C-alpha cells in the first residue's frame, strides 16, 4: 500500500542522515606508539579489515541508530503522511429535539421528556427546542453542558413545529452524520407531518428516533378570547371547552388588579363548549380564570390587557388649510389638536407633533426646538413633501429623519405599496388600493424600521428612535386636488390609520396590539430589555412563547394560548409512533460512510521523542553527560 503525503517536498529532509553517517565514519588520528614486531607483521591484515570494522562499529553503536531513526521519523513526519479509510457516519453526535409545546405542560410530560433526553446524551450533543419556530439552545456541546441545559428547560405555550426542528437537526448533522432523537407527546403539531420528515432524514443516512411521553388526560380550558369595543368601554368574549367524557361544572372568576370583580358558573356537557362574555373591562390587566386544578393549567387563565388611554395634546404644523391629516386628527377622540404654521417655543407641552409643511422650510431655531423635543422623549411624524427634499431642507433637519431623502420622483401611472413588516398598525390597510403618483426617493437609515414600502423598496412608513423619542416618516403626502401625491386620503382606512398611529405614539394604540396569541413574533426598533412572564430578556426580536403578561417598550401585553388542539389532552400520540415504525425503508440517496484521512505524523513524532529520551539515558549512563 502506497502511503500518501500532504507535503512531498518535506521528504528532502531525509538527506540530513548523510552528514550523520559521515560524522560517524570519520576517525580521529591514531596515536604513535611502540608495538611488538609480531603486531607489525599483522598490520597488513588489519588494514584490509579497517573499512569493514568502521562500518560494523557505527552500526553497532546504539547512539548512531537512535539518531538515524530520529532524523528519519522527523523527516517523514514533516511530510504529513496519512492513510484513508471508509468510516461509518458518526453516531457520537446526538441532536435531541424536545417538544416544548403547551400540551407538554400536562401532568409531568415535560419532566418525563427531560428525564428521557438525559438517557440519550452522548459525547457530542445539540439540543433543539421545538416551538412554533425551532430554537437551538445548545450546539456541539459535551455531555456535562447538555445535562446542565436540560435541567434549566421549561415548557412553553406554543404549538410545536416538529418537522422544522428535525430539519434543523439534519442541517447540523449534514457533514459527518449522527442521530436525531425527537421526544414529544405527538398529540399536535404545525407544519409538515414529522413522520414524513423522519423518512427524509433516513434517506440521507441519518437515524431518527421518536420517543413518546405522556398519557391521555381530561381537561377543561379556555380556547378562544376576543376583546371588542362596546360603546365607551371594552368587553371580552370567550369560549370554554370541556374535554372530559362527563359533564363538568365550571366556576370562573374575573379579577382586575388581584380583586374579584365578577364570578360565573355554568355546566358544560362532555366534549362541548360554552360561550360567555365579560363587559365593562377595567384598564390594566384582567384575569379570567377557571377555578380549581386540572391536568393542564396553562389554558385555565385568559389574560386581557386594556391600555390606559389618556388625553393627548397633538400639534399639527402645516402651511396649508384643511388638509386631510388635520381632518383625520380632529376626529380622534381623547385628543386635543392645535394647528400652527411654525414650531412654537413651548413645544414640549405636546405629546405628538405632526409636521406637514409643503412649501415653507424650517429655520435653524425651529429645527433646534425639534431636536430638543425628541431628545427629551417627544414623538414626531414627518409627512413627505417638497420641504423634505435635500435641495430645500437643511441638513440638520434631514438628520432627524429615519430615511435619507434623495429627491422627488414622479410616477404618472402610479406605483403600488407592499407590507414589509406586518403589524397591528398596518394590517388593516388595503395596500393594493393605494396608488402613489409622486414620492420622495429615499433609502432607510441603518437603525430604522420600515413597515411599508413601494414595490421598488422606497420606504413609505418608517420609524426610528431619536434621543428618548420616536420619529416617524410617512411618505404619503396629504395634498389634495390635481397635485395630490397619492389617493390614500380618499380611502376609508385613512382616518383609522391616524387613530392607530397617534394612539401608538401616545402610548396607547389599538387594543389588539395589547392582546396577542402565543407564537406571535414582533421586531423592536432596537435591542432592549423586556419583561416576560418568567423573567427579563434582552432582545430586538420578541417571540411570545409563554402565556401571561409581557412588558415591551412601555406596553403591557397579554398573551394567551387559545388553541383547541393543544388543549385537547385526551389525544393519544401512539399512532405517530406506529406510522413511523411501519413505513418501508426508503432508498438511500447518500452514502452511509465517508472517506476519512487519518494522520500518521503525530505517531512518528511521538516515537522520535521516545528515541531522544533513550539517547539521553545512554549518554548519561556512559558518563558523557
């Protein structure tokens, strides 16, 4: 077998053995001495044997042999010898997928899953939490780190996407393989069927094991809730379902700030639902709770958040009369609108400032007041117009904007808009009905967030944090008549948009923004610390994966499960295990082995070091050291 080398040129170092041999062949000059005549007669015979005796002497000298092999081994080792072998795909790396859905909170299922997960820990481990999006909690870690992480995990309150979690494990094991262990109750999931994904993984040479935990249990839970406007207050409509096989008497307590404000009691037949309504909700957090204990507690409480609206003072700065924005603002309840053609000295008295000049540019004093206002926490809205074009505005004003304006562009045929990031602020807008005929060509700044843009990615609704305040850029000008920049002000959604925008900037906003379902993901304008139901978290992307109360960017947000399938703890997931084990073996499209390069240099160097130690020992024993 021919052994390959990484660096054949390094074999030239084998020439170093030549000086070693020459040094040992060189003899010191003989010393002159008187000898008997008999020895003289034998001189000729000894001369004939001289060369042979010299060679024999150096070969028998252990130091020569040691030094020779040290040079040979080091020379060959520097050339990087290796041999190849076909190795099986590694079974040492284990990806553990743990179902962290709401149903895993049922009577010890998650604790059982953690216990089983520990029995699958190997030398190298990756742990993936299966929520509505897979979360890689640990990657390529040792056994000790894996155990420590598993001890810290808690179930969440989302629906698990088991298929996506398995796919994430496949990507991690794509180089040298391994195995995936999925631990779940297999009662419900979102996305593709995990059995299909297991079959796909098997076709790529990856072993996937399904481990089921939990047994069917009875349950009663709140599976739906909706906050509605009712006159000048809010009401809450909800549905409770009885998953028991017998009728159930249900007691419900409504609490606000810890005090019971209302109680309800009714019977629900086996497998049936009951709808009820709570009116005149108070500001703050209201808890609607099923009294007593059952197998799944996460769906026994519904949280409702009603923001504390306050009267807001809004300043509209405009050089035009009766603009659509002025009309829309005047229709918003609980706000006082003041209209001015300049920036007043006492601007800090206003909660929100809307700037809608179309001709007159702001002077240095006005811009300085705006800078001070937003630095102190003021909220501003810039409506696009000629005054924001770079040739018309001062640089200090343009620096306040979350976009960089480049000039005015006309589109006679009109351009359409698209939703860049879906939020409660924009989800009711019919963007396909908005046509833009003229706009400021601009690009978003690096720290800004764009919610709406044109189809060619020109920002139309963008905001960012400036000092302690917020600056919003609205690229839809509110001119009327033939010079109108868009038709937005003609649509019925226009005043609704302003209600939401002013409410959002004033700290209130649409009540739907304060009541979310688990699994919702939102982005923040910048990285910040939020409060979750179980602790604080620093992030710029919020995954609402727990039921309870969140505090995010000054808002108190109620988050609920509301999922009929997750609340159904009577489902037996054993059919998934049966389907996974009875499917035929798929064709292997990836080799079950890989060609490994096994380096030999480390072994040659180790032998050379042992020989050097032996050489030192011999020299010391001879008394030459």
